C-alpha cells in the first residue's frame, strides 16, 4: 500500500477497498440500517453491493473500458484482478495508481454526485492526486521517486 501512495487518505481507502470495508447502498441499508435506497442509482440494479459498484455496474464498466483504452491497460475482468493489481509491488505502479483512482472516484460519485463516473473525471482525479502527492514528495524530499512513479501517467494526461 505504501508503494502506491504517499497520501494517508489514499492508503486508508486502498486498505478499506482491499479489506472489503467499502459498502454499496444495499450493504448500508441492510447491515447498518442507514436510510438509503438499496438500488443502484446509475443502472437500477436491485441490490447495489460494492462489487457491483466497483466492477459490474454498466455505468462503471464503461469507465473501466475507456480507461483500459486510454491508458493501454489490460481489460479488467474480476475483483481478483483489481486487488492483485494493488497487491503486487512488482507490478507497474501506474496500473496501481490508475485502478485505485478509478475505484476512489467511483465511490466518491456514489456518495457525492447523482452522475455516474466518467473518464474525464478519472483524468481530473489523477491530475489532482499527482499534484497532491508532489507537494507531499517535496516535503519529504522524494521528488525523484515521485516523478518516476508518475512518469507514464503524466505522458498520457499531458
């Protein structure tokens, strides 16, 4: 997890995603008795569980497909693929950053927007994350490491 992000907030999100501690509307309504509609706001699926939210919702699948095309990623097929991409420190860090950012942005859209995620939002989140991490890297005198980590993504975004 430390290899993916300098940001404590991002590492916390990655830990919760990896540990299954993120919840869709269905889990919020049934487990915690929070007053939310258990349906998926984007496609109408009767039970919006976190797996549906991250991978199976048609609105989210579009973002994954667009990201795979834009960033030259392998197609995402299962949650095991998503978790494996974040778990293996030997894998390309760009893949880890992109998959984590898509997951974070999707979860943010669920909680703060009526609109489903889109590729332009993912790009904006990547730019913001890169800028935030640059400030942290500068404070920790790890600029070179930061630039190496973000090199591939920068070439795609700019």
